[in-house]
């Protein structure tokens, strides 16, 4: 599988130009998040206040609340920005692109929000594991990505009941692969190539569930030039194994 990383909307300052307001805002958010995580690890989540976080980040209390509604919000990456990027990527996908490749690239976008700062991601993971409310928040966030993925498939291939079921399963598989790879990478201390691991997980999905993405318009295993021939036999449930073996042998001989 060839990884296609969609280009995110520009956020960095242009060469030689002033730092734009959007970049300054992002920097303040990152500073607040880093301060929050440091304090949560040092003093505990419950003992840390929004005032403590603002002071540690060197900003006023009102600045904290311009960026986050609660101290819980400060723990997580900016998922609103990430969801916007994912939606933009899915909306820009061409009609001939494999849905698995399109969704895989979207999953890489989400993964990059963590891998771009491994130390913060690992510390955040430790906190989330220890605080129940943060774990629940994480689950809610995950469901939002799954909905965006399934909505993309519904728009592209139709949303009758049967297709919606397949699309929900396909979206859930992508999210599950992303989360499995991310957690493994975090448990390993943020080391190794998480994106390569995600590519491997996406290949496993394609090999294990080809009909899901075939039904959604992706190439099935039979379409791949390196795939083996598939033999389908209809037998009664009580057919003995020796008889099934004879049927397979006869069918294979006929193909040869």
C-alpha cells in the first residue's frame, strides 16, 4: 500500500514574514497543553487548577479560557482542527480513488497529531490511563472520527441499510487499526515508525476484510494480480470431508 499523506491547511508563517495570528494561537495552545501535562504528572489531575496551568505557561487566566473551556480540554490535541483536516481530505478525494487508501491517509493525518510530539503524546497517555473522565472523553472523540469515515463512504457509495452496515464496519476497522497502532507506539515510549505500523495494519484489513471495501468500491482480493484463484463449492452441511476433498480435487483438475 502506498501511503498518501494529504497536505494540511497551511499554518506556518511564510518565509520572511511575520508570524500570523493562527500560528501564535497554536503556539499558546501547545504551551498550555505542555504545562497542563507537566502539572498533572507532578501534582495529580485533581489537584491542578486552570489557574495553575495558566501561571505555568506564563499567560493570564483569561488566556487559558480563550483556548480551553476546562482543564480537561487542555489534555488532548486539537481534535477540532484535526477533524476539519480529515473532512477536507475526504471531501477532496477523487471518485476513482480506493476508499481504503483515502481512509488510510485520513488515519495517518490523525496519527500525525501524536507522532509530531512523541514526548507530549506519551505523557498524555499516562494521564489519560489514570483519569476516568479523560478515558471517557477519548472514547467520545474516537467515535467522532468513525462517524466522519462512515459518512464519507455513505456519501460516495449510497446509504441504504445494507451499505450503511458495511460502511460502519469499514470505518470501525480503520479506527480500530489506528488506535491499536497508536497505543502500541505509546506503550513503547513513542519510539519506532508508527506510520509504517499503521500501513501494515491497513494491509491486514485489506487482506482480512476485502468484501467490506469491495462493497464500498475498493479493489477486492480477486482484483489484485498477485492473488490466488478462489474456488467456491456448494456442499451440504453433512457432507463428509472425504467427499469435499474429492470435489476440490475434481474442480482443480478442471481448471488446469
